[in-house]
């Protein structure tokens, strides 16, 4: 349950993007921060959340597309 709460937490307050939004976007194609920003606009306002958004993006990639 704790992971789910973390995923639903707003990570980009400027664009109102949650961790769940980041994960959902990843499943639709973006694999880099730039591609994710193009799709969701996360981290394009003040930029304070870019580190957290990148961490969530990498964690979601590991979760859904683990390297052998």
C-alpha cells in the first residue's frame, strides 16, 4: 500500500503530475526525461521536481522493463 501512496503523490506541483502519471506515461512510450516532459510537461515549470521525476522515471523503467 505504501508504494501506491507514493505513486499517487503529486511530484510536479506546477503541472499537477503524480508518480502514477509518470508511470502511465512511461508505458505509453517516453523513456527519457525529455520525452516524458514532452508528453506530460512534468518538470517544465519551475524545474524543482526534475530530480524526483527522473528518479520515478528510472524506477518505473526498472519495474516494467527490467534489463536481463
